[in-house]
């Protein structure tokens, strides 16, 4: 067990709806990363936060947003779900910006 | 230039054999090269990692070989076991940012 907790494990939502995925990093980790894993695109980096501040952004669509809260947990939001957003979403955390990433078990998001 | 190309896509090895997975990159600024192992329903887990100042790193049955001039690195699994059956991802990042760029993954099956 990596110590990174993601909820929910599965989420099935109608297209057009707003979706929120939650991540609790390992105790003591200040940095949180979000990745999207799909069959055709593999593991794609979305966004990184460090101690509440956005640090890096990947190919993240405008419909996606994220934040890291003062207690260091993070949320990834999709404003209006599309079928193409169906994928596994992983959160990873690290102690600081120079430490290895530890991944959670992901949230499987399915649009209907 | 940000891509990491991984091969083969899938690999079948007999128990006790050697599994070899290869990755190539273009970005010479990459300075951290980890390998992750992913079992079904789980997130990727860090297996072993290397930096460009060494050509080889060994941890138990797992060895990374790194060729800086060829911009290639590979994972060797010695004495492969059925329990090693998983998907393996190579990755790379620059400036020790840990914003990992992943390869497309190799599905390894070790037959008993």
C-alpha cells in the first residue's frame, strides 16, 4: 500500500455533469501530481501542486481544474464530463520536488 | 522531444528466463529514469531508478542499464517469476522535477 488514498474508486456519471476526484497524499508529502491513464494515450501528466501552489501543468484541458488544500489533500475537477474523459485517474505524492512519486490506486471514471 | 519510446508492447517469458524491456528518449535534459511496475487494479509502483552518472544499477533481480550516448535505457529482470507478470513503464524527467514522462508500457507475462 503506497499510502496515497484516492476516492471514489469508481465513478459513473452522465456526460455534461461536474465530477470531483479526491486524493489524500501520504503523510508528510507536500507534492501532489495528477495523471490520466487511457488505453490509447498511456499515462499522461496533468498537473502538479506543491504545498498548495500549482507547480507544473501538462496537457490538461480547460474543462479540468485542480487544487491542493491547506491540509494537502487535492481535488481534480471536470466541469462538464465528456465521453472521451473516461479513463483511470491517478494521484501521486512525494515528500518534496526531488523525491520519487508514490501512486494511489486510481479512480476509474466512466462517462455515460 | 518529450516522448519516451518503449518496446516491446508485450513480452512472454518462461519462468527462470530473462525479461528485457527497452526505452529510448530524445530530450538530453532528462536526468532521472525510473521504472514502474503496475498490477491490474493498482497504481504504478516504483521499482528501480537511475541517473545518467551511472551506466548500471542493480536491485535484487532487477537491473537498469543506461546508455547515455545512445539515449537508451533498459530493464532486465533476471530469473523471471510468474509473480513478475505485470505492466512495466519506463519514465523520464528533467531538472529532477519528477514531472514524469511515461513510456507506453510493456505487458509482461511469465509462464510457469
